[in-house]
C-alpha cells in the first residue's frame, strides 16, 4: 500500500473511531462542559475548524503552494482553537455534527487530491502533508476521541 493510501486509510479509520466516541450522546451531554471550558460540542467545533482551515492548506499544497497563505501563522494554536470553538458556540449540537460531517468530506477530498509523491518520509522525517494530516486529522481524532471515551466512562454515558 502506498504512503498516500495508508495515510488516507488511517484518516478514515480514526474519523470513524472519533464519531463512535460521540455516537449516542444526546444534546444535553454534547453541551455539558467538562473539558476545561469545553463540551463535546466545543471539541467537535474545534476539530471542524481545523479541518476547514487545513482543507484549504491541503488544496494549496496540491497546487504546489505552501500550506499557509502569506501572512497567516498557525503557531498560536490556542488562539485558533478559541476562534474555532466560538464560531459554533451558539449552534445546536446536531448542526455542529452535521457541518463537521460535510467539512470532513471536503478535508478528505483535499487530502486525496495531493499527488502520491508528496506523501511519505524524507530523511527519516514525515513529509509536510503527512504531518499536517496527522495533526489536523487522524492524530487529532485519536486525542479527542480518547478524552471523550474516558469522560463517558466516568459519567456512565
């Protein structure tokens, strides 16, 4: 299996696992604050925001451009996280989940559109596209999915 196919497969698997971590939660549970100042809805909004933003980065990479547009800095992740969460704060949980599903499809398609040779490892380090998909995609899903599963366990949910 190529590096690209393996990465996309992992992305699909971890997305499905994260969705399973959320499945069955009602609106009240989705909106209950438990992760600092965040609820599951806020976590999903934050993931949705990163996927929306990084879908654009992936599209730029597919065109041979740098992932970040001129003048944009993604290094202050806390500020980006707060922005992404705030944008969806007043939405119903069902709206947030539905929008995330749509955004994820766009993100997945943007990743799939990148040439095969842009995936893999060079000099022992993952290439840029692999790092981007890990941090905004499958690694992100693993991190927050585990947190939600643990919370659900402690709450009997």
